[in-house]
C-alpha cells in the first residue's frame, strides 16, 4: 500500500532548519537594534555640533575663544585658531556608545572680515 505524507525524520529535519533560521533572525534583529541606537547617538552628536557652530558664528570675533560644555550625554570641546580675518574652529563631541566613549571631530571656518 502506498502512503502519502511526511515521515518523522523529514518533519524533524524541517523543525531543526526552522529553529536555526529563527535563532539567526533573533541574533540579527538584536544587532540591528544596536546599530539604530548608535545611529541615533551619532545623529545627535552631529546636531549638537551644528548648534554649537551656529552659536560660535553668532559670537563676535573679538570674544571668540576656545571652551567646553556638556549638553545632555554629549561633552563638547572646541578650539579657535586665528589667522588674519579667519577663525578656524575645531570641535569634538564625546559620548558613550556600546560601553565605550566615542569622539567625533568637526572643523569649520568663520570669516571675521567686515
């Protein structure tokens, strides 16, 4: 007599393959969540740097000096170098991500010609 259907071995192999796939998906999703979180912090650091540059651009050139501040989870430090009518501002933003401190660097120039 011919029987149709799956044998017990075929079903067990299918369950093992399905389990491996689900475990791989779970591991990948955890990594994606970490990457999204790190991307959010990196974007926040860029926004903080942009905001500080705007504040420094609005400051008169005579009073433009190096300094540092803390805004939320971000520590911001900037240096001002003078060359004639040009001020070069180097800015670093430090923050904790993934248990380690990351530092991003930005540079801009401010013209003080009137």
